[in-house]
C-alpha cells in the first residue's frame, strides 16, 4: 500500500514567523502515524493544512497520490486539541448535526451513532445537554463524532487529554480496532508511552522543521546507546575493557550480578561477551537495551536546541 498523505516541501509563514519550513513526509495507508514535537514545533499548523483549514505558503499536500481537494476533507475525521461542542444543544442533536456535516444521511447517522453510544456505555446521554457533561464525557462524544462517518483518515490531536486511565484504555483500544478495520490514523500527542504502544511510524518536528521520520522500531534501534544488560555469576565485579565496553552499573545480588555495559563505537556484542567469559564470568543472560521514545525525543530536541 502507498501513502494516503504526502506533504511535499510544505511551508507556512504567518507574517515574519515561520511555522513550517519545507516539511516533507508521507503517511502510509493503514498505519498509525505519530506526529510528535514540543509545543510550537508546527504540528497543529501541519494538521490544519492537511485539513485545508489553512493554506500553505508554499509546497503541496497530496491525498492518495493527487493534490488534496475540499471534497477529500469529507474522508477525514479530525479531533482537534481545542474541544468544541455547542453547550446548549442536546448531545444526540449535536452528534447528528456533526455526522450529517460529514455527508451522512439522517437515518445512517442515527443508526451509527446509537451503536457508538452503546459501545461507549453512554446511551443514556442522548437527551442530555452538552453543558451537563464532564470534560471526559464531552471528549467521548467528540471522539465518536470524529470517527462515526468511517473516514479513511483520522487525525487525533491529543485524544487522551482529560481521560482517566480506564477511559484512556477504552479510547486506545478503539484506535487499534479502527486501524484493524483499515483506517489510517495520525496521532499527535505528547504521551510517549502511547507512541510506543500504538504507532507504527513517527515524524518529529522541532522549530518548524522535520527532524526525523520513520518506523518506531527502526528509530529506537538507530538512536540506541549500544547498551547491553548482562546477568552473570562466577566472577568479581567486571571492569571496563578498553576498546570494547564501559561498565555503567553492576548490581550484586548474593553473587548474581546484573550489569549494564556500553559498547564502544566499533565493538561487537560477541567480542564483549568473549572478554567477559575470559575474565571468569558465567553469563546467564544478556539483552540489548533499546531506549524509550521519550529518551529519543528529549535527545533529538535537545540536540536541535
């Protein structure tokens, strides 16, 4: 499958301020794509350009291989970070109105919305006023209205904001289910744990520019620290081996050691293990320590600074 979205050299200026500087990235069809970056990096501006809320100063966005048009926006479900429901409307009327704006007939909208309300256990809210809902409840309603028309692309900007752990898990499971049904999802979030659990690929923006993009596993390996955890017995504490590794930590639990070693730039795992065996260590287990996305995010943004 190809890309559902291609951004090519996208720029956006607001007067003298550069919000996006030649950003090029592709969002593969049927994947969950994490759009990451610190506040002010340009994420929301890019999302608004994809939704044709904002027009780029230069560059172009392609939808399924052709320049995106206003009619394509009907195939996009957008949950903005700034939540907005009409507080005086009844929940059901509000949901119906938003579903029909996306091209659904009244009959189809009512049937699909009722099914979603039952799935989320909120069927009793249909006749309530929006202003009666808590922030989390309103968030559920807005999530439903984002996905009810079964868009081929969903853009979720901080979808877990305002949710307790139980409802966060519900939304997380729904995102995975929608992916299994063939939807493509752009997930903009500061929650790195969600990125690791949900995203197949990511793009990191900082200061209006694209810093890195690619598969989550690929990026975690690329920016790893070349650290290995070794569990060993039969030896005193190991020491640094010049040209091979440095010992970062070594915990002794009744003669069973758990050490973290950092390989030198050109060193191989097998050579380091051979050196340990040569020092009388009996190796029980070892594993590569892959960094968390949060650590990579901080490292790359700090380097940019």
